[in-house]
C-alpha cells in the first residue's frame, strides 16, 4: 500500500517511514523541509499550515499516518494550528481517495490541561469526526523526549526540565504500533501505549546530558496548577501492562 507520513522527517515520523518500508510499503515522507530519512521513500515538501504541496503529495495514497508537530505551548495557537492543519489534511485526503487516517496523539491530554495538549485534543476531534475513517492512538513521551527537551529548554549552560512523571517509550516502538494500525481497518480510539516503567524526566535528561558529554546545570521545573496536579497523580501514564512496550529507557540509551 502507498502510505503518506506527515512529519516524516521528525523523531517518530522517520521511524514510521523506515518501518513501513521494511514491511514492503511504498512510502512518501511529507514535511516543510521535503527530505526523506531513507532514499527508498519519496520526500515531499508539504506545509500543513497552508496546504501547500498537500494535494500533490496525496496522489495515489491509500493511508496517511499523521506525525506532524507544531512547536508551541500556547493553547490558542495549538488549537488553531491542529484544527486547521487536520481539517486541511482530512479534506485533501478525502478528495484523494485515502481510505484510512492514523493519528498519533499523547496519553492524558484530556486530563492534563496543558496548552499544547488542548491542541492535540482538537486534532483528535477533527480526525475522528472527519470524512476519512480514522484511528487515533495515544502514546506516552518518547525515550527521545528528554533529549528534545534538553535542546528546547536551554538558557546558556542552564537546562530547565519539567519535573514530570513519565513512562517513556522508544519512538521506534510507537512507529511499529502506528504501522500495525495503518495495515488494519480504522478503529477510532485505539488503546493507549507507553513504555515499560515509570521514570522521572529530570533523571532521564541528566542521563542523556551525560551520554552526550554535555555540561551545565539542570534544574527541575515544577509544573504549576491543575496540569501539575494531574501529572503528579499519574494522568500521563499507562498502568495497563498490555499497553506497555519495551525497551527500557536505560537499555535504549545504552544501545
Ligand atoms: N515527542 C514525544 O515525546 C511525543 C509523545 C507522544 C506523541 N507525540 C506526537 O508525535 C508527533 C510527532 O512528534 P515528534 O516529537 O516526532 O516531532 P518532531 O520531531 O518535532 O517532528 C515534527 C515533524 O513535523 C514536520 N512539520 C512541522 N511543521 C509542519 C508543517 N507546518 N507542515 C508539515 N510538516 C510539518 C517537521 O518537519 P519540518 O520542520 O521540515 O516541516 C517534522 O518532520 C506530534 O503530533 C506529537 O504530539 C510526541
């Protein structure tokens, strides 16, 4: 089948491209940059913020796996971006004859009132109510998330790190789950997935910093208000063992 991966050059999107190729699918990787993580996949320049390049990239596509991300913590901006981008994507996908849309979301977005999470909730709603049969799967933070946060929340030598309970999962495992879902029929909300054990994000970030040979001060940043309380109560975790996928963060980092 021909699969379009939006955000196909991102942390999880590139694993989705590689996994789909390994399963024998024809793959198109869509991003504003237009690159591809593998020469066997076609890279296409697509801007979900404007729709540029979208119709051409969807030509002949059977299934879309949406792994695009917008960098914001502002609720209004996140809701606007995900609503508009997902509406654009579902309408263009319908017009192109796409049969299935698979969307990657985040565990706990309906219980943890963070601005970005409000955007993800809007994205889920548009996808599930849209004109193309859809599957939405929520995953916990990736093993790669600690490194992403180190890069994003740096003030000179100081790294600010949310003091979060996490249950990280390898992005490659999330990619496997997404391709499995893409190969089946649309099922609406799928079961949540997460990693094998609970961790503390600042500890993971320190381990990544050490592995990178980096220096600097890492300061855990408590998340205030209702979002902090919900996170501390475990709203971002996947307690059901059937939703937990290895490897552990320590094994992943070692290899
Ligand atoms: N990171 C986590 O721990 C985590 C956990 C659970 C779920 N998720 C979800 O997984 C998805 C991917 O996250 P990620 O961490 O892999 O993101 P990422 O590494 O930041 O990658 C984002 C991808 O989206 C593309 N993109 C950004 N803006 C775009 C636009 N306007 N039009 C088209 N493509 C665009 C980027 O390429 P260009 O910049 O070249 O456009 C890139 O390929 C997100 O929906 C996120 O909510 C993430």
